[in-house]
C-alpha cells in the first residue's frame, strides 16, 4: 500500500474514532449534567434495545403479575446498560485512534484501549502520543462511571416519586393500575 493511501486511511480512521468518543461523551454529559431535558439518540437506542428484550420476555408470561415482575427490572437494567454502552463506544473510538497512531493491529489497539479505559494498565505503551491518549481514555472511563454513580441517587428518587403516583392511581383505579 502506498504511503499516502496508508496515511490518509489511518487519518480518517483516527478522526472517526475521535468523533465517536466526542459524540459519546457529549451524550453522557447531556444525559446527566445538562439541567434541562434533552433527547440523546444513543440513550434512546440503548433503552429501546433493552426494552425490546424485556418486551420479548414479558410477552411469554402467562399472568399480569409475572409480566409486571419482569418489566419492573427494565429501568434498573437499562440504567446499568447505559454506561456499558458508553464505555463500549469510547473503547471502540480509542481503538480506532490507537490504530491510527501506529499500533500494529486492531487486536493490539483494542487490548490497549481496554487496558486504558478500565484503568488496568496491563498493556505497555510506547510513545508520547500513545501515552497521552491512553491517559485521556482512562480519565474518560473513570468520568463516565463516576457520572452514573453520582447520579444514581437522583434517578432513584425520581423513580420513587413515580411509584408514589402509581400507588395513588392503584387506590382509585384498582389493580392493575
């Protein structure tokens, strides 16, 4: 492969990886830090996928109580799936960046990305640029997990308020609410 073609392909892959990282971190920030409600497509995709799985499981239940028990786990599971999705996308973005910076293979790039993202530090890094991106990925990984952990009490309070309203409706409308 000629040098110019290789350089341009590495540059495009690196830019695409950076774009994925920026979009993912932006979505996480808009989800938890932005004071107003804003729709984030990535979150809708994760919640929609988890909802499809729960709907499939609930469809095969024979009673309302069994279906209700299944669907009661939807929101907590979706909230846990959200940072997993963010971390997977950030890891994929940095895998592309590391490959573009000259790591010899996608497999090695993925290994370096996972080691950095999860702050394992098991993969040695050589070179200033790789170290800078490795440390920035580790910082982003910790930031995304910290965002979720710090906002879980707030989210739980919102679900608790919702359950109070559901209980009030149940008193008036009967079971199921």
